[in-house]
């Protein structure tokens, strides 16, 4: 049964009160109201986390605070693509929470992008910023995305196509990395179902495709474009191009793509990233290195695990699978 509660946001000069509008064992909606009130709102759908077994603390997006608009965060307790036996209650909560606004937009990355599209009608969305969203992970619908088929099986229920419940008149952008075949295929199908969305390709941005822009601190700028109805595909592409040369994520993607034809050069770049990048990218570089140079990859993994003794549990599974393949 849904309940309402009032929590205190983490302390800070711009902290807002967090008001729980809906919560059950599957989904949660939290409102961060602007102190002076607002007739505009942004709805932020949670992306997948490494471990999803309950709710994480939620905070107001900084761009919403800066722009003085209300913000709602939509969370899911499991990696279920916002699908459960209480999905209808989530839709009803979003409808009630957003019906009174003059303008509502949304953000969603990966799984959250699917959620934003699926609940776009319920949330009265005008625009969306969807980054690397899935159209479906059902093997019957998305045979091109085998890496997520096991996750579909764990959902344990049918996966509605986003246009079945979403507003196909929705406007906005869907950003993706065209070098990732599954993400490219998802966007092709989303564009067919939501013809007013503009596709923005950011090559070697990764998953999510705004990874290079995020490293340069540009996500708030794109989110501001969304709120202010100034989404500019050309500007987003320019931001990506300007940031890519200093981006470890971009170098990782390029090295992985070049491995088949330029293995020696790729090995050098991957070794550098496996040593110097942030832990998550170090892991990705190590796993890619295992395929090209198993000895170097094993040594890099050993150093990484020494440096990160409290690595997320999901790392162990990924490392075990990579070692088994090699």
C-alpha cells in the first residue's frame, strides 16, 4: 500500500525537503518542491545500479535547484524496468503528482529511459531526455540484445512496449552511442514508435552515451536545455566532440574498437587506463585487456583489486565470466 512521508534531504545551502508521494515494495516517488513553488517539474527516472535490492537515498537534482523548479525522483527497488504487480499504482501516483503542472519534462538513462517513455502519458510529459534507453529486453522483441535477456527472465512478467502506455507525441531527444549495436537497434525502434524524438548519436560515448560529456561536467547543461525547451542536437554533439580528447572513457571505447586490427596499440592504451583511470573504467580496461593479452590483463586485475579492496560484488561475477572466456 502506498504511503506518504516527509524526509529531510541531506544538509546543504540549497537543501530541499523531500516529500514521499508514493512508496510500496517495488517503486517509490519523491517530490522535491521548489521553496517558492513552481508550475514546472522534472521527473527523473532512476537508472540501474550495480546492486538493486531496495531503495538508495535520493536527492534533488542540482539543475532543478538552480532553475527553481520542482523535481520528482522515481525509484525502483529492483532491476525490473519499473515493471511489477504494482506498476498501475506507480502510474496512478505519477498522474496525481504531475497533473497540476503547466509543464513537465523527464530524464532517464538506460533502464530509466525505458521508464520515462513507458510512463510518459501517466506523468503528463511534454519532453524527455532519454539516454541509451532500451525499447525492450524481451528476447522475442529484442533478439539483438542478448546481454539483457537473463535480466528479462528475472523480471518474471511481460514487458509492454513503451508506446503501449506512453505518449507517442512526446518530444525531446534520445541520445545513444552508435558503436554499440544493441543501443543503436533500441533507438531505431524507439524512433519508429515516438516519431517526434530526435536521435543524437555520440560515437564512443559508451553506455550511457553521455559518459564523455559527463566527465566534462556537461549533464547539467543538457538538462537545463531540456527544462528550458532549448534542446539542441548540434550543441550536444559539439559538447561531446570538445570533451572526447581528454576523456578516459572515450579512449577506452576507441581502444576496444581498434583491438581487432591494431592490437599492439590497443594494449598500450588499455594498460594505461587499467592503471590510471577511475576504478570502474579500470575494470573495463582490465577486462578488455584480458582478451588481447591475458598475462597483462591478469596482472592489471590483480593491481586493481589490491587498490579497491571493497569492490562491488558485481565485479566478481564479471571477472569470473571474463576469465572463463579466456
